[in-house]
């Protein structure tokens, strides 16, 4: 353990500043303060504090998502700690970061859990070639961190069966692409039947992906679907 901490110099995941070796926090003091400030901002659309934003997911036209929670606003064109966090979560399965964000998200979504026996977490699965490239699925690692706090299990009920990333598509293209990119895993189907599912993702932009995943989970017998994400555009 000592040797490891000598070899590994922790850095702030947001600004890259070196942190003291005994510090296992993912953010330096300044970035940590900026992150707290970003979380206390108001929603760009409804004007409510983010923790009580009532916008939901616009692409979810069939209302398969009963309620939604996110920690911060996401603006791709502005520099922010939330943007750096999202970026860092895609690159590396750095446990201190996932555990910090997971605990913060767990605190926001614990209100969704009336019956822990009936509730499961389901990650929005990452595109397969990125899992191969980076070696992990960020929403799955995040789900595991949330699970450790809330004590509800993670079920890998969804599969990513597509090959096109959403990022470069417009809304119409994203809706069409989401429709053919996900399916419910036959292996885990029974584990979501009659359950209250909290769908977990790192970033929600158009909402086309989460809307499609929620629809599939409902069709497979989930009683309700909630959504939890780190940041929402
Ligand atoms: Zn920093
Ligand atoms: Zn809002």
C-alpha cells in the first residue's frame, strides 16, 4: 500500500494539479469549491435549483420516465468542472472520482427508493467498441458506486447493440439511432420484471438514449423507471 502511494501521484481530475499522496480526493480544493457552486446553480430551462428541477427528459414523449435527478447543468461549449468530471469518467475508472460522484448522486435519488427489495439500478450501457478501448463502462462503474451507498443491486439489464455514437447526430438522428442501439438482455430480463428501475447514466443531452432505454425497460415489465445522471444539458 505504501509503495503504491509512492508510485501513484494523485492529480485533480478537473485541473490536473498534483495533490498530496495521502489525499484520495479526486478534486483539488479550488475545483471542489467550483463543483459545489455548479451543483447549486439553477436549471437553465425551468429556473428551479437543480435538485428540484422539474423539466424531466424532453425526448421522453411517452413519459416512460417517472422522475429524474441530475447533479449539474451541462454546457459543452463552456469550461466547467462538470465537463471535466464527465470527460474523466469516460477515460479512466478512477475509483475516488466514481465513489464521490456516486455518493452525491445516491443522496439525490434515495428519495426514489420506497422499497429497496423492489428497486434495482440499471446502467445505460456504453457502446461496445468504447468498452474495448477504455476497458470499462462508466455508467456501470457509477452504478456500482451508487449501489455501495444505497444497498440496492445493479442489474445489467440493457445491452448496447449499436455501432454509431449519438454525439455527432441531430435530434432526429439520435432518436432513430437510439431505437436500434439498445436491447433488453435475455439473461437479466427476469430481474427487472415488476421492479422499480433507476436508470443510471453519466450525461444526458438530447435524452433520446434514456427515453429509449426507459421504454425498453417498461416493455420488459419494469413497474417504473427513474433516471439519475451526473449532468444534463
Ligand atoms: Zn483542480
Ligand atoms: Zn429544469
